C-alpha cells in the first residue's frame, strides 16, 4: 500500500460480524474454525472463543470487554487489551464480514 493511501480497509470493523460461511467445531472449551475460501483452519482458545461468540455485529470493544469483566477475573483495561488484540487477529485472518468505511481504530471502535 502506498503511504498516501488510507488504511481503513485493513482495520477491524467497529462491530465485527463473523462470516457465515465458516465451519466451527467446539471441543473442550476451544474451537476449530475452517475457512472454505482460504482452506485454512484456525484454533481459538477459550478467551478467544468467548470474544468470537460476541462478534455478532452488535457489540463494540467496550461491550465485549465489559462482558469479559463479568465472566473473567480481569480489569476493564486488561479486557480491552485482549478484545483489541484478538479482534485484530481474527480480522487479519479474514474471519469477519468485510465492511467498508469503518472508523479508525480506537478504544471505542476497535471491535
């Protein structure tokens, strides 16, 4: 990408939505996700699975992080860091529905 081009297409969506064409199989608190387009399989641990389940297009980073603090013994700051990192990874793996024109990444809009 040219330095003058915008990178918003590379940012995670503000309210991530899982792709519906993915196949997933849960086993022992983890999940395997198969991507039929790339033919890749991804393994998510229990925390990533918790976040993945909330990627339904209605939740932003704050809401997901708040839910994490209710379930896990973590601070809001730690929860937000986990949500941002995991959503960045899921986005870079191409597991979210592509949405154009998402706002630049910030605490409130990374996920």
